[in-house]
C-alpha cells in the first residue's frame, strides 16, 4: 500500500457513488398519473435528486427544490431555492411556504413525488401558531448542543412544526404522495429523514416529553410551553390522508458501506463493516474504534491484518461553553488519533458523505499513528485542542483536512480505518 490516503479517498468516493441520485432513482419511479406531477425535493442533496428525476421522468413535471446555500445543481423544470443549514433562516421560512403552495389544490388524479434527504429539518422551518422563526432557531441551537441522538431531536422537531411529521403529505391530500428517501439516519427509518415531512410515525407528544425529561434536555421556554399545550400532536400513520401514499428507501449508509467494502476487496484488502447505525458521543466512538484498531495492529484480533474497518451512523457532540470549530467527524478523528498514537501502518478517514462536517468547508479529515506527534511538533497540545472542542484547528494545522466539496448526496457519516 504505497498511498494509503489515496486508497481511503477512493473508498469514500465509492461510498458516495453508491448513493448517486441517478443510480438511486432508477427502478424506483412511480407510475405516471392521470393529472399533474409535482416534485418537491428537500435536503442537502435535493437539487441533484431533482435534476436526476427530470432526466428519468418522461412526462411533464413541475415543482421545486429546497437545498442548502451553495449546493445548487441546474434543473430544467424545477425551481431551485436555497436556505441555511444547520441554523434555519428567513429564506428557509419563505421556501417552506412555497412548498405548501406547490401542493395546494391538487386532486386525486395528481401525483406528488417527494425526494427527501438529510438536511431538510433545518432547511424547512415552519413554526406552528404562536411561535416564530427565532423560536425555531433557538430550538435548533439547543438540540445541536444537547448531544441527543438524531431520533430524539427529530421527535421534538416534528411536534414543533407545520411541515414535519407527515404534515406536508397531509397538505397535499387528496393527491397521492410517493416519497423517495435517501437515508442519513441510523436504522434508516424514513420518518426520521428530514423529520419526515411526508412520512408520519407513532412517536407521540407524550413520548417526546418523556425523552426530553429522561435526557434532561433544556429547551427554550416558549417551545416547552407549546409541547405542553395540547396542540402539538403530529398526524399518525393511520390517518386516512396517508392511505394511498407510498414510501421507498432508495439509498442509505448501509448500501454505501457495502459498496466501499466490495471496492476494498477488489483491491486485495479484506473489509469488515462494524455497523451502519453507530451513535453516541463522537469522542467515545473514536476511543472504541481506536481500541479495535490497536487490538488488530498488535494482536491480529478480532480481525487479521491487512484489513479495512468500516462504520457509519451519526455520532453527536455535546457542546460546552465557547466551543471551537469542527464537526462530529473531526471530533471522532481527534479521539481516534490519540488512541492509535504510535501505531505504524494504521490510517483513517472520517467524513460526512454530504461533503460538510460541522460549520466549515471540510467533509472530515485524515489521521494516522503519527498525527498527534506531528501536532505536538508544531507546538500544539492535542489535549488542549480536545478540551477546547476545536478539532478542526488540529487537522487544519496538520494539513490533513479532507475537502471534496458538496457531493450531491447525503447518507450520513463514513468512517474507514486501514490497518496495513
């Protein structure tokens, strides 16, 4: 293995290609309706999904895309709107109303195709009556800082919204709604992707309040009052407005990990997938991965060298006061790098498949057994970086950030460790 970094990059690119919108949509297109076809594409990879749908759909189509600033792809028929992520903004609020307008007044002969991928929760703010955009922004900030798993965050979000939790599909009734989902959530529950604008679930307000209490999540007072008001409940799956709808998962972290594993095998390196649904604090997950890598490197167990270890899912970072820059992948890698320090022939890449990790322009970063020694040689103490919650700074100083740019898809985090 003369160039481990190029090898790891190739596996990431293979994983992303497995979730390519054109490939994902083929074979999943619905039957043509008697009436209109309206597309609503929502999320960080929505423009690419919309553009691919236009190519594959051999009939008139109308509708719109809502995606993150800078994630635009050219569409011929669909209107493309941009909004902020991860903190909602006024453009997202206006885009949400445009989405509702697009599905208004449809008949049972019409078809709504919802192309949904990760990021839609923030891109589609729709505060319920009595709340405003500032309340939704405060809620989003509180959830991002809480360290709660994505399922808990989305349970809260869907009860504090006019569009999430199936409400968009309800607004399109009596038109048939076909939801084609690119999953970025552990377990691939379609109701969790973008907080399920077209896919309801059975998580009640009471369940949600119990989750909040169990995890001691501190929410803005106005949001807490809304959840306790008796007016927050989202529609449930047995609502007759959803009876003729269809939901299909078209891409996921599991499928992308399998593609990367197959690519490693073709290159002559055995591959194992730990899981595609790993959650928890990024720092702790990094330590566990480091322990496995060290066991393999030093004792050839539980896997024999050479081997590629793959995992996916969505870790979290519980933010302290005045956190620095970075995201969950660089936080994972800093912890991993500390755990594999001194090991030869151990190399790692952790990156978000949408191309952005946290608040900066990198998808993630590279690390190996020399990373922490190289950082200390630059006069930087890794422990100080970790305490300051500034992992981006560490990998930026090392020149080890991974910046592929927007990928056009989003199937959660991709982690790969090569033990050579």
